[in-house]
């Protein structure tokens, strides 16, 4: 929630750098469509309810203390260049740090943001 809104708030800055924001979630497309509208997100949210991509990226795991056998997604970000190469990324990062590091990876001076 906080991470998605932080990227929303930096949407214009990121777009001006010719970068694209995409969100990835284990939620269904229907849930994401409503959430996108509620949070006024300008970018697309991708749905991975079977966790195939989330597992490949290593961010789908047991919850802390394995409460009720629940699984969860680590808050993460990845910056992928126009050639499909991951140039930066981290799993298990705070929402503000993820936005700042993504901005830096696309060469946006975060001192002015």
C-alpha cells in the first residue's frame, strides 16, 4: 500500500526519465483493478495469483513464524533496462527506500525529489 502510493507520487518524475512503473501482486485482476482505482494509481498492476513469477524472483515465502501456514510476498523492487537486464533490485526493502533506490537506478537525482 505505502510502496504503491509512493511510486504513484513519483509517477511524473519517473515517466519524465522514460521509465515505466509496473506493480506485481499475488492478488486477482479483479482485486487489483479495484485497488488501482481506490489508490488512484496511474500505472498497471500485474496479477500472479499462482505465484509463478513471485516464486521465480524469490519473494514468495512462508510468513514470519509460519502463522497459520500463510504465505506472503516480500516487498521488493526491480529496475529492468530496455534490454531486459535487471540493473537494480532488492527484496525485503522498505517502501520509501525502494522508491528512492529505483529513482537512483534510473538516474534521477533523489536530492531534488
